[in-house]
C-alpha cells in the first residue's frame, strides 16, 4: 500500500540521512552497517525523547489522580506543581543500594527487568503516533504488539522464580494464570477491527478509519456499533488485565502478596519494572485508539488521506495522543475506584464471559463484512 | 499431626473446593509479622497447596508487653494509661472496663454526667474504630480509596475527642470515679453535628465499597464463621452478631447508663450475603457505626448537669479489699477486666479477657480450603488488634 510506505517514509528518510551523514564524516560508503546503526539511533531517540518522558508523566498523573480521588493533594513539593517529583524519585532509585539477597538465581534475577523493559518499549515502537510518525512501521504491527506483551510475561515469571521468595513465586504463578486467561479475549477482540479493515498494520488500520467520527470503527457507519462497542469494551477490560492494573493487579496484589513478583527488587531494578508498567498502559491505550477510535484522525473529518491536515503534523499527533491519554486516564481512575478480583474470578471472567463474547463478535463482524461485500 | 517450622498442624486438611487429582507439593508461607494485611505484628504460618490454604496457625506474642503485670505494680491511677495500649484503636473502651471493675469493688456510684460523658466518648471511639476496620477491610480487598474516605471522617472524630481528652489515640480520659475533663456545650454541639456528618457519608461508603459488585463477589459467602464456631471459640462482638446471635453487653448487661438509651442491635444477615460471611461482618460494623451515632446523639440530648467526677475519688484513691469482674462491649467484642484488690494502693491481680484473643483463635479452623485472597478477607473481617491479643 502506498499509504503505509508514505507513513514510514519520514523515519526512513531520517535514518538514511543520518547514515549518509556519518558515512560521509568518516569518509566511507553508506553501506548497511551505517543504515542499521542509524536506524538503531532513531529508534533509541524516539524511545528516550518521547516514551520515557511519557512514562514519567504517567506516573505523575497517576499520583495526582490518586490524590484527587482520595481527598489528597498529591505531589506538590518538587518543582512547579510537583512536576519533578517522579524525576526526583528516579534519582532516589538510582542511588539506592543494589541489593540481591542470598539464595536468588542471580543471572535470572538481573536479567528479568531488562526483558520487561525491552519488550514493553519495543511494543510501543510500532504505534502510529501521527501521520508518518511510526518509529517502526511493520506490516504486522498489531501482532508484534501482542507478541511483545507475551514476552513481557516471561520477564515477570523469571523475576518471580529467581527471587527465591514464595510471595514472588505466587505472584508469577498468578501472572501466568492471568496471561493465558486474558490473551485470548485480548487477541480475539483485536481481530474484530482487523477483519473489518483487512490488515494487521496499525497504519492501515488507522487509515481505514479516516474521515469523520462515524468512520471510526467503534461506531463505523452506525451499524458497526453492534460489534465495535462490545469489542472495544472487551479489549479495554483485557487490556487492563494485560497491564496488571486494578481490578486485575493480582500478580502484585499488595495486600495479599506483599508486592508480588517484584517483592525482592529494590532501587533501579524495581524502577525497571515500574516505568514499563506505565508505558505498557500507554501502549494498550494507543492500540485501542488505533483499533477503535480512529487513531490520529480527528472526529470532524478534517484530516486528509494519510492524516495530514493542510500539511500540519501536530494536528494528527494531538488527536492521537489526546484519545490515548483519555483512555490512559480512565485506566488510572479505575484503579483508584475498584477493589481487586480474586484469582479464580479473573479466569472466570476471561474464559466464560469475555472469550465467548469476542468469538460471537468475530462471527458478527465476518457476517457484516460479507453483507457489505455482497452489496 | 505434622510439625513444620516448629508449628504443629492438626490433621491433614484437604482443600474441599478444588479436586485434588494432581498431587502437588505443599508450601508453607510465613504471613507476617511484616505482611501488609496482618494488621500489626501477627504472624500466620500458612500451609498451602498453590493458592489453596490447607491450614494456618496464628503465632502471637510479638507485641507482648506484660500489660497485666505492669498494672499490678502501679497504683490504680498510674495504671490507667497502660490499658489504652491494649486495644489501641478503641482505647477509651479499655479504660471504661478497668474503671468499672475497680469502681465495682469499691461500690462507687459515679455521677450521671460522668457516665454520660463516658458513653459519648466510648461510642465516638467505637465509631472511629469501626471506620478504621471497614476501611482497612476495603484496603485488604484492593480498594484503596474508600479507606481514605473513611479516614477523613475518622480524622475528624479523632480531633473531636482530642479537644476534650487531649489525646488522639491514647486518651487517659476516664478515671476512677468519673472522667478527667468536662465537655462544654459547644463541644457537645460539635459532636452532635459530627454524627450527622458521618451519617451523611454512609451512603458514599456503601456505594463505593459495600455494594460494589467486585467487592460483593470477593466477600459474600466467603470466609464463613458460623454460629457454632463462634460459640466454641468464645467469639464475641460484631463477628458473633454477624453470625446471627443477638448479644450485645450494652443491651444485655447495661453498664454506665446504657439502659437510658434506645438503640437497636443489628444482627446478620443483611441485604446481600449470608449469615457469618465476611461481607456480613463488614456490613455489621457499618450498621453499628450508625447505631453508635444514635447513642451519642441521644446522650448529648439527655446529658444532665452536675459533677463530672466523684468528689471522694482522689488521685491517691485505692480500692478496698475484694474482687470484681466487669465485662463491657468494646468495638471488638466482650472485654472483661478481673481485678483482685488486697486493699493496698496497687491491685493484687489484674486479668484481662481480650476479645481479639478469642477472635483470632478461630483463624486455623475457618481458613481451611480458602484461597490466599480469602484468607486476607478472613483476617481483615475479624478485625483483630494485636495490642490486645498479646497485651
């Protein structure tokens, strides 16, 4: 598709430019190592410049929302409105002692946070943040995202196993039980818009919904609402479970398992679990925006094909981030409102409620697609 | 009988809820004393099969401070602050019990105004204690926000009591022969208003927590403590009433003018849930808050003028030779004080019957077959104070 080529073009051009510049500087041909290196640089810059601050902002927002929900003020001492509190906490975590207690499986214990960190940050790299602003425009972007949250689980199981702590072990056991429960409804409900759009590429899924608000998949053409709205809800609830957020925060259930899988982690190793949690929340919010809420297209149908608005880039970025942050905030609000489910209730919900619903939705959307094709 | 880590477990309990086709190894957890949900320094040794609790054994004594022995080595007046530290969430109720026992030996009839002040303070104390427990139970179930909502009203209540007693949690307010300080009309009006404020927030708690679908799923019919178990373990207080037995010492054996007030004793089951489940215990406490607020408002309306302490009972007061046992209804159940006096300035023997001590003993029996999350519901809804268990 020409559209997806266009979307990838800008980041592609950027890395080619860097490759040529560096090759020129050292006086060599711009061969593949230069291209590979420069693509790595671009991806790293995207992660460092955009995603990490977004994660930090998420932590700040969460604390502020928690404060407002609980008749408190929230952080307000470090920096204006407490904006630098998270940074200060990061510095604190960095200066903490890196303690690994005796009896841990050290190699796994050290390795686990990296797996969680890397997989989550890799997952967000396929998001179309704006027209042409996809760090890695894969044809199977959605599949890549689902694979990455699967890999994140391995890191968590590793952490729980290596900690040599029974609470951690129980936490990672719960994580496994939860993953095999939520992944089915999560994947199947994501398939509903995929069947309609006929693509796994997140950019193509976005451009499928180009136009005014009734082109968004959640209420597409009016009649798609019968699959769009339930599929969005199923995806959102399974997404909550994927982020290990309340009411599905069983793997780290504080009142039951002390801190679950990261009980034994301290300092920045704990930070390496903590920051990705917020990035993962943002990623899931982004994916639900792409799948159901029109991605970077505004609700008035002003943006042209490909998402540009009179050649302005920020228009699309603004709508994408606006929509994603709204569902991000909803996730946070839910955490401070709801109690936690029990472990068997999570499985019941996923297997006996969400899974049948999403299977029915897949049938329905296929039927709709057939009827559309027949007309 | 098996012994694990020095703890004896009775019999081989088999989880009744799950089929045991697959034989897996059992695991022993040490829950506490630093676990977030053991409410203090309780250590529970839990034998589990995965998530299913096969048996558990509460190990107590981490907060043992020889409270009774200390009381025997201090004069009557000096000893009073020490009972505050037993059930530190319902400190005034402890003082009430000790004062009543010593006054019973001496046969002192204390002024009516002092009795009413005691009732007002004890009931306010019960309100803030139950608010704490209900919020804490929500916290155990993973709901953080209701806890802080209840703390908001609890904080108001604490500062209200603070205005008269001079203490926030440990008051040293009730003395032999009366109370230390009188409350003026302004304060009584403020207390009356506080009761309305708490009552107006009850719907908020219920909507946010008590009738939340997830909370209901977590607690209804879970962690059952039935009537029979309650009687066998001498369980008292809200747990007993939630199990369907109408026993409230304020009604059955009135002390300190409780007979003057008109109040209902709520008994489970309520709208949702069944007799003796953890939701019923939670609801029971919320109903008891409303009932206590009623008592406070009635006491404020009826409070007579007069002295707030017996003029003959001075600081150097001592009980004559004799012995007495007085049981009172503390927020956690039947709190009894048994004092033997030999006529000297110090009591010869003091024995406390702490309700938390009896209530905690059912943990082993009632936890069998629960999931770990349900065990937290069991511990949270029994509302134990370790200061009183260990004394």
